[in-house]
C-alpha cells in the first residue's frame, strides 16, 4: 500500500480519464461500492488460493472483547473483509437492486481492491482495477463488446496492436479437454488452479503440482500435451481442439462460440488482437463461459482479464442472471507506460504557467494578472513571495513548469507582461490588451 506523489497522481488521472472516456463511449454507467463486504459475500468465489488472500476485518467493540476471551480462533474474530475484486461486489449490487436497475445493466467501476499477497514488481496489496461488465444477457455480442472496449482502451492509451494480445479461451473447452483426458469429475477446479500457472512455473511445475494433488501421470500427460507445441494461427488451434473434442458436445459448442467471436471481431477494435489459447485457465472459480486475458507481448505480463460468469449473481439473487466483464489493472498499465515513456510531457493537471513576484509594490498587478490568466483557462501557479528571479525560475523548473510570466515596474508602466520559455531561454513581450486565449505554449 503506497503513497502517491503529485507526478504519480497526474499519471493515474491521465490513464483513468482515458479509461472513463472509452468505457462511457460504449454506453457503460459508473458504479461505486464500499471497500468492505461481508465475509460470507467474499468467500467461496475466488478458488482456494484466492480465498487465502482476502484481508479479514476483525469484529469491533464489546462483542470482540468477549470473543477474544472465549475463542481466540481467527475465523470467529472476523465477519467482514476488504474487497478482493470488483466483480463480486457488482454481483451483490445486481442482486440487491435488481428491481431498480435496467434489464441489461452496463456498468464500469474504478476503485481500489485489496489482496494479502506478497508484494512484487507491479504487484501490490492495494491496487486499482478498472472494470466494465454487462449484466442480464447471454448474447455473444456481450463478449464482443467487452473485448472491443478492452482493445480500444489499450489503443487509446498508446499501445499498438503489436504491443498486446487478447488471449481467448472457454471454460467449456477446458472442461471438455479434462473430460477426454481422464481428469476425474469433481476435481476439475483443482486441475484448473494448476493449469492457470503454466506461464509462471512451466510444464514441469504444473506436472509436479498435479501429481501432488493426486492426479495420475497418464491423465496429466494427456492434458499437458494439449497446451504444448509451436505458435499456431487461430484456425490451426481451432482445428486441433475440434479434433480433440470430437466426442465432447459441450466442448465443441464452446469452441463454436469462440469461433463466432473471432469472426465477428474482424470489424471491431479487437480484430487482429485475439489469440485462441487453450492454456488460458484463469483460476477464479466463478467463470462459466468465455475467458480472456490481456498479455503485454514485450513484457510477458498480464495487464487484465475477464470472462463470463453466469452463476455468480444467482448466489445472491436466487435466480440465474447472466453476466460478462473485463478488468484492467491500473498499476500494471501505468508501470508499462512509464517504462515505454508513453506519458505526455505536459499531462493535464500540471501547471502551464508560473507568475513571478517582483516586489511587494507590484504584487497587486501580479495577482490581478494571475486571476485573469486562470479565467482564460490556463493552469497557473503563483510564486508565493517576492524575490530574485533566479530562485523563482529554479522553483518553476523543479515543478516542471516551462513558461514563467515576468511583470516588474517597467512592464506594468508599459501595460505588458513578459513570457519567458525556461527551456529555450527565449522571451516575448505581450500586451495586456491582447486576448490571452491566443497564447501558444
């Protein structure tokens, strides 16, 4: 959990501004939920490893005192937790307010989430997610819209189609592959947890974990053989999967859905970015259909992901409500953009000008000029006290302000100001009668 200095905040606001513009252009409305949820709302939604990363919040007050005396077990001391993601809170909201929400609810949410994880490069205990979800429709255009928004967002941030891929798979395909490879019924989720680590620990690591979990060697070999091989086109991957799943109707139906998405995406921003990948598992247990993940090609890291989860809201509502969504990791994106020098030099929010103070006598004129410039739409800093110009220029440079305004007694008498470019050293005299909106900085 970190502090954010001004430059950090400006970068974050820059990215969030683009995220919101794209999400709203797709018709999504904003939603916010509390940082804390009931513990029974959170548990059982993220798989065995995810549940271990939930920050539990201890009960408070007199009740806690009695419990500490009688039963020190941790499970009895917590009845709520910090949210692990933004999807489960959405599911609770969709169930709780279903009478007040439209039949098809399109929402985006940009808020911090919390995980009791070990911090690492690009991995934090408090981090922001930028989610968008569509609740209430089983149509495959939902997946297409979500994937298109994800692709367009990355493109608007400045990433090219060569910088990222949208990996695409389906839980039905994974279940079909496990069935034809002899993975026992009821142990699919355990296998998925291990498969989801293929890109982190490799074939041998996954094989060792599956053996430790009690799977037989033949089933493991059959399953891993599906995920090995040279890089193939989407058509080649689909053909190989169709051959493997020829006896599994559910797996073939899932593959047909993905082929439809691939065909329809050609006219959308996601066209050319989608990569059919049978090794993609996504360990969260609430996914029921298509799943996807953003892979940043040059960095070998994921920047977000999502999928369809048609049963999650039903856990809260008592009836099946379909849903599909995508989550972008804000911290990971900012880190990648910094490494690629993708942020503009003058991010919105930074001061564009600084007005200097020559003396106590010239202060009224400088204050008047400062407010006039702000009224014309400029972001203006005012140096707080009269002093030598060199000291004031140094302050402006420390703040990343390129242009300073000089107005001493001579300029006031002439009815002008001097605009100095600290980068080039050039300066120009500008009449106070001019329209400041025409200033080119």
